[in-house]
């Protein structure tokens, strides 16, 4: 068996604002021409380039390129670290940062990698995902669910600043009886590690090309 592909460094920014309906997050919809998560809603981000010099610089650059927002590196708060499962041929070691939306700036997608952008509350995003109206990757869906714990941007930033970012590498497996594919997160009985993320979502099932949250048993 070949050894796992080494993960490539990447950075993602979860941009937050205090909106009228409550805490909102900015999501961009990836172009269907992209070769990775085409058509899915994601946080702005991408892989580290040689010219970036640091993951924070990568996060700032990607946010400007995909969402048109100019962030300061000092405004980024490390939040969670997602590592692609070893079974995947294309792997990333992605650091997710929280950041407050800059005052006086309005996001604007680049029209190439990201074709739409929207501010949305975590409950609304999860409902649209459950209804099949929005495609979310497991790491994105779980990260959105983690925002349910916070009512304001200040609360989210303060909580993230108080602890080192948890590291999560999902576990991919197939049910031998049904042939269904699943992804387990820490805390799922099928995952070797205890829960480090909180929340209720700990397992996903791939159904007709989309990931759905299912009960971990």
C-alpha cells in the first residue's frame, strides 16, 4: 500500500459580523468549473503559495481574491485545524481563522473561483444544507455548526482566543452491509479520538453526491 499523500498547507477565513438576525458568516459559492468542491458553499481560503511567506498572509490574500475584503493579519484568530483524511489522494492541512468583517467594506466575489457570496446565520445555513438547497463539505458544515454556540462576534473571537485550535482529521469508512460511505469526526464511536469540536454533528453519509449529517451509532 502506498503511503498517504502529504497534506498541503492551506488557510481559510471564517468572516463574521453582527447582523440583524444575529451572528452571520460569509460564504462563497465555488464555481462549477472548479476541480475541488465545485458548486459548494465554502469559506474564503486556499492553499499556501510560496510567495505568501506565512499562513496568515495566505489567509489575507485568499480573502481578498475571493471575497474582496482587505483583512489585517493581526485580526485573524486561530480557530480550528482540519486535516484531510489519509485515504484522500489530494490532502490539505487547513488552518481555519475567525475574523470580524472590516468596517466600511462590502464583500464582492471574484466571479471566477467564487461566483456568489452571501451573509447567513449558522441556523439558516444548516437548514438550507439539510433541505438540499446548499452544498457544504463536512468540514464546512461542522464549522458552521460550531458557530451555533455564539451569539455575537465578540463571543466567538473571545472563545477562540482562549484555547489552542483543536485538530481534526476525519475518518472515512464504508459500511460492509449496505456499501454506504461515511465520514466520522472525533467523538464518533467509529473515530479513534475523543470529541474536540463540540456540537452534535459527528458523522456524515455520502448520499447521491452530497454529504448529510447522520446519527453516530
